C-alpha cells in the first residue's frame, strides 16, 4: 500500500465529516514543489483506485451526498440520428466503415422521426435527450439539420445533448443558438493509451473540439470507455485528464466496453465489474458536482453491480431499449430496479 493510500485510509477511519474535508485537502496537495500543480495528478487518482473497496465507496458517498440527492437518478435517452459509415478507426466502434459488423450505413433520420422518438422518451420519464451521429465531423448541411432537431427537441421541454464528432469554427455557436444544452465529445482513454485505440484523430483534436464547445457557452459532456485492455494506471490517467479540465465537465459518461464482433477490441479480456465500480467512484470524488452517467455496457451488468455504481456516485443512466447501435436494458427492467433500490427519476 502506498503512503498516500495509507494516509487516506487513516483519515477515513477518523470519522466521516472531518475525513471528507481532510481527504479533499490531502488529495489536492501537490506531489512536490511545482508551479501551479494540477488538482488531480495520476498518482492521486491511482491512490483512490487502490483504496480498500469499502473505504473508496464510503468516500464517494460522502462527496455524492454533499452535492446531489443520493436517491435521484436522471433518465436520459440516446438516439442515433445518423448510423454507420464512419471513416474513423476507433477500435471499439461497430459504426466504423472499415470494420465488418452487423451495423449498416443509414441516412440521417428525418426531423419528424427524431421528434416522435423524443416525445416518446419524455412520456417514458426521460428528462434528457441525446442525438448522436456517426461521422468524423458534421458538414454545414448536417449542422443545419441538427439545428432544426435540437430546436424541436428543446421545445418539448427536454434537456438536449448532441455528439457529432469534431466541430469546425462557428458550428458550436449555431448549436448553442438552437438551444443545445450539452455537447458530448469523449476523451475515451488516457493520453498514453489513446494510440492503441484510435489513429485517425489525436488527443489534441478532441481537446480542440471541447474548447470550441466551452467557448460557445455549451455545457461539456465528456467521459471515456473502460475495459478496452487498459491498466488501472491508464484508468487513473483518464479520470485525471477529465478532472483537470478547466472547468471539469458538467456531465461525465463512464462507458463499459461493449464488445462487438468484427471490431478490433472484440475478444478483449473482460474488466472485473468491481474495477468498473471503482472507476465510477473515482469520477465522483474528483468531479463532485458533475452528473456521472452510467452509460454503455449496462446490458451486461447485474442489478447488484448497477446498485454499487449508484452507491459509488453514478446519478444518470441511458434509458430505453437501445444505446446508439448496441443493446440497453429495457425500460421495465430499469423501473423494477429503481423500485427495489428506492430510487426516483429526475
């Protein structure tokens, strides 16, 4: 056990309220005498992940209850408005044109189709509606269609989110004027592991789009995927990258890799479910005010694992039968789980 981990554990044993403050102070201390040190360097996030499981969950609960209703979970629905045919080579993605998967290239959905789906999602209890498109980045004609969709969904009284790839100058402003609340653009993984997963765009490309989004006044939705064969150190690197964005994202989706036959990551050794829960807890602790979203991979999770994720600080799920192109737990199963756990939807 590292000295930092031992110190954190000792603090936790001294009492909940004061331990919360001491732990925040301790983990925010610089590792050495450095000018303007990052708030969360990788070693500090890794020290969190190394904590005994019960201590880590306890700490995450302290933080979660300070900033959020511990028994409230936001329901979000995600629709693919443009499926398949993407020119990128993301190793996890069945929508990449170069991989032979069951996902077919489809034209962009019509405005009516999107509005009908959004209205149905709201009727099922969703308060957030996300629209995703499989392309490297939108052309101006695509942005014009997205502007119409965002405006129409916003008019239904739903929180709006879009994930459209890399943005060009001026495109984020157009989406903001249409009423877009959040733009999703994930970092996916730690910088040092990134080239193992994607080669058609680099880390700076992603950061550049996030800067465009932030400058346009749109909230940032940014997270990553775990279970892609990365080490715990790399998971700590991802969380550290997210937590050190200035400001950190208001929305942090944590995805568990959904392995799809035909993609390069199919056959990757499965991540231990408790390691996924640890990652959720680390995200909650390092980004206390963010909505931590339990995203892809829920189809394969038991009710018990999902319950631990909520205990660790997840307070949003994607709700419905489909998450872009892969399965998602059915709405009735989610309702039953919420009932068993005493959770209410927001």
